[in-house]
């Protein structure tokens, strides 16, 4: 056994070769008895995706110390119609109840994040979660103060010109950036990870869809992301680690609105490549 603890239970292995065919790094081969084995130095190329464990029909493969019997089993996935309905019914929430998401729901939501895909299976994202609405209120006030102070600068930074209408709304006491949300989640990626721009966006897309199945509203928040990107002190406040870059921010919380029907968007531009 090597450092990856790749182990084949030969009593269970049916020698079908699914693991050999599916390994993205192609570091599995058949040994003399037609059981899978890792090639010499294979560990160096392994991206730790666990496809070998997941694809094995008889649960014969273990890697990284994981017992295949502890894995979620296929069969409980939503039907395609249910999945499509969920995608159609997803809405941006701007009507939050002034209360925290209950602990059990929050635990489920954050637990899901272990499964979001990342480029080259890198999984180095950092998730900053404001789980306490009182802390959210502090951050809300801090962001609004900084935006208002920025709007007094002379000359204004170029992007600030577009913020004038938000300044007016903040001064009128409207929570135009955070929409009254009791929580936020900010995702940062390691600057030197393989896909630093896209990984945070994928994570939040999964977060949003799953949250809404749990009755939790979500808002992609470009305004908050912009504020956190502009002000280093705000990134410090939410604990973005050194060497990480903030990707995006999503607000979330119990919602006070239900949508009885979906929208009817226009058709996307689509063309078939010949
Ligand atoms: C990348 C991105 C950034 C967004 N930023 C904000 C924002 O800062 N504030 C806000 O209220 N909505 C924001 N939205 C929500 C969009 O305005 C929203 O998707 C649009 O109103 C359509 O509503 P729907 O999501 O319910 O279909 C953002 C959406 C995306 C995808």
C-alpha cells in the first residue's frame, strides 16, 4: 500500500476494470491476476478524486483511508423533472425574515460544500460564513460606512460614479447592498490554484440551488463582492486568508416570500456548431 492507501479487497473485486478505465490520471493498471493496482509513482499524479472508489460496482476499492461502505449510494438522486423544476423555481431573494437559519439547516447547507467540484480536484477554497445575524449587522454597517466615505472622495474613483444611486438609498436608510439578509457566505480561492476564478462561482451555484430546496433564500451579491474587493479592511474583517482572493459573495437566510410560479425568460442565444 502506498501513501494514498489505495487498497483493493480482492475478495470483492470482480475484475471488471471500471476503475482502470475511469481513472483520470490513468495511474491504474491490471496486475498479473487481473486485479487493479497502482502504477509505480502513480501517487504523484493522483488528483485524489476517488473515482476508483466511487465507480467500483462491488465496493472493493478504498483510497485515502475511505471505506466505500460509508459512501452515499446511487438511487436517491432527484428525477430530471424535479431537478429542472428546482432550476426554474430558483429566485433571487430580496425579502429576508429577520432571523437566523436554524442550526440543523445551516449544518446541512455548509456540509454540502465538501462535494462542490473544483478544477483538478484542488479543493482549496475558503468559505467565510457569517452565521450570526448580529455580526451580519456589524458588517452591514461597516460596508455602508465605507461606501458612503468613498462617495465623498474627490475625485471619485472611476467605478464609484455608478454607485451614486446606491449612496442615496443608503442615506435613505435602505439596505440596498445586503437586502436585509441575516447571513452571508464569501468564497475565496487560492491565487495559485488551477481554476481560481471559476471555483468560487461553481460553489455558490451549488449552494444556491441546495439552499432553496431547504427553504433558504439566496442573493448573488455583486455589490457586496465589489465592496469586499475594494476595501482590504473588509476582507480582513471576514477573514479572507493570506494568499487567497475573494471570488464572490452570496447573501442567504429564511425568506418571507414564496413564488407560486416560475418566470418566463426569453430564449438564450444558442447555435449549433457545424
Ligand atoms: C453575478 C450576479 C450578481 C448579482 N448581484 C446582485 C446584487 O448585488 N444585488 C441584488 O439585489 N441582486 C443581484 N443579483 C441578482 C440578479 O439581479 C437577479 O438574478 C435578477 O434580478 C433576476 O432574478 P432571478 O435571479 O430571480 O431570476 C446578481 C446576480 C448575479 C448572477
